[in-house]
């Protein structure tokens, strides 16, 4: 018994030591891009073609290195600021996987299996593009999104056709969203009236700073004060994400260690070696464990000796798209019917692609 506890603790600590640097780097980069990337300019440069828009939206993760905790707020902002459903859904599903931090961590974990790194990106891009294109066929997305998001989308469409300036109504809707989506995304310089840090707010802050009209009742806000506010926001966002994602990483690492040590070896081998059962087991595990995509490759690595390569791919592709943790956040954007569609289509496409790999190469 004591030997099992010792083995589990050793595996747990090794997973944490390998994964923590990537988690920290991902949080730092996502917090920095929150401050410096202008989403409105990005949206205006995306072509209107649904398939091309879905592909570009799926690829935006290279610019927004966020995991499945940070992709939901960004996708929501994209929708509310006028991005097409294909772009927003493509980003929502692919961003946790198609970003440089996740690619690097996957390469570090599976350096001796480079095909896993390439296929993880290719499958994620393909699935996100297909689903984004499917949702783009829906002319009116209102039945699938929450009323607050629908109102903001309609307001954004009216603003585009009538007035190029940002709408105040959009900010009002954004501020009423769930606290889960608001941590680390406010300027706190005005007592009692925090402002969400989006492209509109930052543009207003910067213009007001240049004009000398920021800082309370007509008091000019110097450049160093503006920088200190942005730095404060950056630090707050880093602390919030590390607290939230660090806890999830510890929980996921503990589950991996317990399964590896406590589960009967014969059961793991019997599930892991079947081309179909191994994929189903890892799809379920990916949805339930909800480990951050920045470090989930190290979790999957602990199953590499007993599970098929296709099942590892299923875990690495499907887990970041749809898991228990992200479903709760996605409820702030979509109604349950849309989430069911997203879950089923993602699971089916992942299963078919990884099963084809198992049957072809395993």
C-alpha cells in the first residue's frame, strides 16, 4: 500500500514539474495579448467567405495563445463585436490547441512521436473549420445563443450599417455578463465604475490620455499612470488565471497519478489496446478530467505505453474543445441545444478521424 502511495506521489510531482513552466508561459502570453491585440481590426480583416472565415478563425489561436479557460471570453467578445459565427466558433474550438504554447508543450512531451504534434494541429483545425462552416449555414443564430449575446450581435450589426463608431449598448451588455468571464478584464481606475478592457475601452483610454482628459474629473492621466493601470490589469489577470488553472492542473495530475497506480493493470491494457474502446475511453477521460490544454500532453504521456496512438490523439484533440469545465463557460454564449450540437459533432468527427488513424497505422 505504501509503495503504491509513493509511486502515485512521484508520478504526480513529475507531471506538475514538467507542466508548470508551460502553464506559466501560456498565462503570461494570454494576459499580454489581452492588452495589446485590437480585436476590431482583426475582425475587419477577415474575409466574409464562411469556410475561409472558419479556417482563419480556427487559426487565430496563433495570435491568442489561450487555453480552454480563456478562449470562451475571447470568442464571446468576437461574436458581440460583429465577427461571423464561423469565425467565433472556429476560434472557440481550435484556439486551445492551435497555439504556439500548446504545440511546444506537445512537442516536449512527445518528442519521439512528432506525428502526434502535427496531427493534433491538423485534426483540430479541420474539425473546428467544419463545425464553424456548419453553423455559418444558420442565417439567424439567435435561437442558439443567449439573449444577451443575441442583443449585442444585433446591436453590432446595426452599428456596422449605420455608424462606424462603437456602440455604448455593447459595453453595457458586456458588463452584465457572468463574473467567470470578467476576472482580470477591467480597468479599475474609476471608483465604483469599472470598465471592461476591450478594444473599444482601450481606444477610449488611449485617446483620452493623449487629450489629457483621463483620470477622474478632468484630470490628465500621464503616460506612466496609464502604463501602471495596464500593468496592474496584466498582473491581476496573471494571478487570476494562475489561481484558476493551477488548481485544475493539480487536480488533473492527481487523477492521472491515481488512475495509473490504482486502476487494475489488466483493465487499462484491455481498454487501451482496442482501436475502438481506447478512443472511447480517452474521449470520456478528456471530457471529464478537464485539464488545461497547455499541459494536457504530459497527462496523455502517462498513458502512452498502454493506449493506442489514435486514442491519445482523441484525448489531445477533443479534451480542449469540449470538457465539463468549458461547458459551464460556454453556457454564457450558447443555449443548451447548441452545446449538444457542438458536443456531438466534435465527438463524432474526433472519433472518426482517430479511428481511421488507428486502423491505418496501428
